[in-house]
C-alpha cells in the first residue's frame, strides 16, 4: 500500500510515495549501523551543536512545516505551528541536558572504584503515529541521537510529507548521513527491521494491536522496546472543584486535535453534587467551538485525519446510544467533503458499551456521574488503560492522597494531562510500558554498564 498524503479537509490527494524494496531497506539499515560506530564516539558538545541547529531549522520553517502538517492530517494551523515549536524545544532540551543525564555515576562499594556508565546501543527503530506527526518523532529521536544512537523511522502511511520533514531537518542541521533515516516501508517489512542485527531497540507509539505485535517480534529477537499505546484518561471533578475552569479546560483537552490524542481527557467523572453545573458549563464550551477549515485562524477543530476514523467513532457512539446512553449534543458526521464529525457529549453510559470500555479516538466526551470520591476513583481505575489522569479539587493535600490510588502513568491536578520534555511520560496496563522524555527517557536506549576496579 502506498504512502498517501490525502487532505482530510478536502479529500484532495496531495502526494503519493511507493514503499522501498527490501534491498533498499537493508542498504539504509547497513548505513545507519555503520555510521553508529562513528557517531557513538562523537563528543556531546558536537552532538549538542547539531541538535541545537536542528531546533533552529524547525523554528525557521515553522510556518511551512505547520502548513504541511495541517494539509496532511487536519490539525488547525495554529496547533500545528505550536507542535513545531514544541519539537524545537525538545531538541534544545536534550542538546542542553544529555551530557549531564548520561554522566557516569560513582557507587560506594568495597572496590576502589565502582562506576556506572551510560553508553549508546545502536540503531533505534521508531514506529510513529500520525496524530502528532512531528512531536512524537522528535521526543523519541532527539534523546536517542543525543545518547549516541542512530534512528530509523517508519511513520504512519497517511503523513509521508511529515516524515520527509524529519529527514530534511536532520540533513539541514548537518547531521551525518545515516544518523536519522526515514523509511517508506510496508507493514510486513517492519518485522525485518526489528530482526536486523544493528537494530537494538524499538520505540512505538500507536494502537494496542500494533504494540502487541511489535513487542512479540522484538521479544523473539531479544530487542528492547518502549510502547506508548492507547488511553482512556479520566478527568475527575470533585465537589469542591473550580467547576467553570474544569469545564473550560476539560473541553479544550477533549476536543483539541479533534480528540485525536492518547492523553486527552476522555472520561469525565463528576461527583453528583456538582454534576448538573459541570454538564451545563461543559456543553456551553462545546457550543463555542469553531469547527471548519483548519487553515483558518479562527478554527479550533478541523477534520479527523481519515475517513475510516470518522466511521469508527460514529459506530462507537451509535452503539453506545443504542445500549442506553443519552446524547447531549453532536453525534453526527458532517456530510460533504472532508472527514468531519461533530463535537459530541454523551452521558448515562452503560457499562458494557464502547464508550465505557474502548478508547474513543475522536471529539467525543463521555460524562459519568458518581455519588462520591470513592466511586470516582473506582470508576477511574475500571479500565484496561492507564496513561494519564486529571483530578480537580481545591484541596491539594486530598488530591495528593487520592493520586496514589489512581492507576496511571501520570496524574495532573487542576490542569489537563500533557507531555513535557522535562517530565517522564508513559503508561501502565494496556497503555504500554517504558518512559519517554526527561532523564528517564534518554536512559531507555542505553547500555547501563557497571565498571569496578579492585
């Protein structure tokens, strides 16, 4: 299947690329493996200079790159440009901090010297999604490359121009050929990449199904993996919360990027005492959303990235309603050109319905009303996912105590869940394992070597 750049706002085919042959694939992998042997010995100062240049290339071209992203996957232009800026920040962060993060550590033992060194592994294979097509790649590639590894990328097949942006950035920054390599390959070629002797780790952001397959193949080949998979993040509103702010930020979190984010608030769990007020204010915020052409400045929500995604979210909502849920607003695809679906709110959600058990990867907010805090935490944990959670209360001590009972990779109190280069990011349960970002993330793909002198 070719890589197709198809504008989800207009259905226009923008570009198309063919997959490379196995011969070309192995040639690129051999180059990445060969250059690793030299790249791993470069000084941190040299790597840092190049990574800071990559950051500058991103900022110099943010309008161009943002427009390509918007045309290719439908993200409103202002959000696309913000993603380019965040990617530049990630490059700067690791350019400035990688050497410190990977500096040797001394341990007290009976030996005259006991040190732990952090050394690069080889090629890191990045399998990345379309919803944040630059940020997802840079948060993997920047730390891996700064650690001395090389990176090969298999991007989602609907964002090939974004994949080429990545290649362009590293080339223009002056990195040696082979330090970062884009691969236009088919799904069945991916297993061959994992099996390649030079590939030492795999980082995947994507679906549970993809994660399970990649983990299986990597396990058979004894390769390290980091998986960031789906999420059905709870957004818990207690009785003493700032309801107006929670409703506004909750709507922003759920509907931004047309709801196509693993860490957007998806399940709004509200204590009964304030439920009516929250629902009223939440729907008022939904009504204010400017839906339309993602290239226009006033647009907050554009199309979904592909037609099949519209069909999936429509099917999940319809099944949930047929099982007894109540539709409060939205609930329909918008007919005509493009992949548009109305911002939607549902409540009274039955336990066996898709909105209860599955991740809804689109602009649909599921609101659950509970009697008390205890029920709120129980419902928050009643999911196979565990990526992030948001908890709203004016009592910060209570929030810190309750956060210990929430099963997730992160808990954000009185704000929405987000990824930040300075903070570890990742999930538990079926949301995956391993961590990206911060000092923890850069150590996922290094050899932690112990050296002792008697």
